C-alpha cells in the first residue's frame, strides 16, 4: 500500500508543474513576485489571526509582512535590497526587544490548550 503512494508522486508533480507552467504561458496568473509578496503578507496576517498576540507572533508576523512590503518596494519602486535588508534587521531587533516585554503573553503550545 505504501508503494502505491510513492508511485503517484511523480505524476502529481508533473501535473502541478505542467499546469503552473501552462497557466503562466497563457498569462492567466500574476507574476511570481506578486504572488510571493501577497503570500508573505498573507502569512504574516495568518500568524496573527491564528496565534493572536504573543511573544512569538509579535516577531514573526510583522517580519513576514515587512519582508513582503520590502519586496513590493524593490519590485515596483526600485528600492534596493541594500536598504531593505538592513532595515529588516533593525526591525527584527526592535521586535525581539518588544517580545521581551512582560506585557506580551507567552506562546501557548497546542498541547497545553486542550
């Protein structure tokens, strides 16, 4: 039974890659950079929505959103990575300091919530 699952991987990968390639060639999908920007920002929003505000999400979510915004500025406004990367590093440090605050709740593991 396990062998049948392994043998289906290659056809599924071929369908996914071929389908993505076809949709791209037909210009039915936005540019990959746009999808990456929206994906990063959406992931950041999802982290806040799923975890709420805690010591982990207060760093992770804004960094994902800021990285998406930095890529947007790079792709559409010509702001280089020479500015974006140091700015993201400063933001990461500030968020890590913020996460040390006693006013921010600890992250609750899924096992402890039940």
